C-alpha cells in the first residue's frame, strides 16, 4: 500500500528529505593482489581494532544537509540536540521553508519520546508511515555505497584523513545533480517493489528498466509493465 500510494500520486519526491546514519572506518580499502594459480595467497595485515567514525546526513532534490561526523554511541539526547536541533532543523528552515517530508528509519532513537516531542514542537513533518524494513526505498543508501567506494580508493592513515575525505565527498562529489539522480532511481524502484511483493529489489530495477530515469516519472515506468515483452523479461528475471 505504501508504494501503491506513490504510484497513485505519481509522487516526484520534491519535498522529501531522506536521512540515515552510516559507519565508516580506516583501513577498509579493498586490495587486489594477483598471484599464480597454484601460489598461496599472501595474508594482508589488518588492524585488530580499526578506527571507526559514524556519520549522519540527508539528501533531497534541493541538495544535502550538513554532514555530521561523530564517534561513540548514538543516544537519544545526542540525536535530538546534535542531529535534529543543530543539523536538520536549520536545513529545513533555510532550504524547505515551504513544506517538507522528513524520512528516517524506525531506529528506537528516532522513535523515542524525546525525539517525537522535539519534532512536534518544531514542526518537523516526520513521515512516520515509512515501512520498517525498506532500504531499497531510501536513496541515501546509494549515497553510502558511493561514499565507501570513493573512500576505498584513498590512502587514509589518520582520523583527520578520514574526516577530510568524508567532508570532501559530501561537499564536492555529492552535488545537487547527483542527489537528484539517486532520487530519480525511485521511479524504477517503486514499481519493482510492487512486482516482488515487498521483497528486496537488489539490482532488479536496473535490469527491468535499463533506460535512464532522468525526465521520467513513476507512472512512466509503471505503465511500461503492461508491455508484453517487458512482462516476459520480468518473468525470466524473477526466481521460480
């Protein structure tokens, strides 16, 4: 019913602020080592306790929130003060003064009484109807994937290196055009979620709809599902 409402409304996600937390760490580079067929693979030394940082951020059609970098445990009071009050609220006031829908998952800290009271008293329109398990429907998951791939290509040795790389990615690589490209991908994901009856879509949206989403809509891709050739293609892609 959630995705069906998207289709009914032909939603273009113009006012949605998609947010999430992510954990990144030093020495998480993917190393490729070539060896002879019968040669024993050389072990790659890894730190026993790699340094980790947590980040919170949001994307929208009008750009990104400020990236908040922190370590330690994310508690409800920290979430309300540092994330909602100091990071999200200024973004809403500056970038979405007209109207907005605030998306976040159903983490207990997001749903705490403290968080709910703050959002209510500050007119943050939390989109509480979001499904509990729905990473495919959150474009910021593609942002985190892109972020980790970019970090894996860098030689990061210190906490400062990691923080600088995170900020560079957020302010330089994650442009408004990039945010919109990720959000446009939902046009393909939503009809695909209906096809798989709510299960994870993985790479199915791109396989079913290889054309670009730019300039399209949910109804455009949903209407293509009626084409006989595409229906046969879907039948071949889906497990029996």
